[in-house]
C-alpha cells in the first residue's frame, strides 16, 4: 500500500467537486482500514483458539511457579496417579462394554473396580 495525499492543483481553485472527491477518498480509506482491522482481529482470535496455542497457555499456567507456588500436590498427583487413574477408568469402560452384570454399572461397583 502506498500513502496518497490529495492536493488540488491550486488551493485557490479548490471547488466543491474537489472537496467532495476528497471526502469520498477519505471515506473509502476509513472503510478499508476498518475492514483490515476486523480481519486482523478475527485472525488473532482464530489463532488464540488453536489447539497448539491453548495447549501452550495451559502448560504455561501449570508449570509457572510464580503463579501458583503451592501446587506440588497437583504435580505429584499428575506424575504418579494421573496416568494410573486414567488407565483404570479406560479399563472400567472396556469392562462395562463387555459385561452383562449390573454390578459394575453401579457407583460402588465402578469405584471398587477402579480401586
């Protein structure tokens, strides 16, 4: 894009036609700028919703010690029981799909199986 400045041939000869033409150009320039701004805002919003960016922000929130200094229990849980619990719940869902008894579908039966 190139910046263009509208100057009539002579300041004394500036007529209503020149003024009207200048207003039209300014109106179109404002409209184009507004459109570019809305496009860049939309692109930024789409980028902020991408999986990679959301994952990076979540990872930053979890690992940033300045924001939550009293979180060692959560990290301990994630490092030790996190995958075990996830694997147990996955095994429970598999067992429920294959099982014909109602005992595993109750809360007590599910907790007992996961434990």
